[in-house]
């Protein structure tokens, strides 16, 4: 698999990864609403990846609000 670059909002660094993360919380902006929504989506059954995508789509204005 090729290298992917992920902005790590917890550390402020860019992470080089060859595999997707299993926990995306470091890759969500440090905003309590976004982080809580990420956790909420997982609590209602979304995978971490699905939750990450939904939160990031809301942040950039493409997603539907819950």
C-alpha cells in the first residue's frame, strides 16, 4: 500500500501511514463538538471510519446534520 499523509490535530504533525488508522480521533480537529460527535456516531453503531467521514463532511459543509 502507498504512503498516506494524515494531519494529526492532537500533535500538530503530519503522520505518514501505510495503513488507515483504527482510531481516527487524532485526525479530527480539536473541537469538542466534532470529537463528541465522532464518539456519538460510534456509540450508535458506525465504524470509526464511517464516524470520521461523517464528522469531516460536516466540518467542510457537505454532510447532513444528525
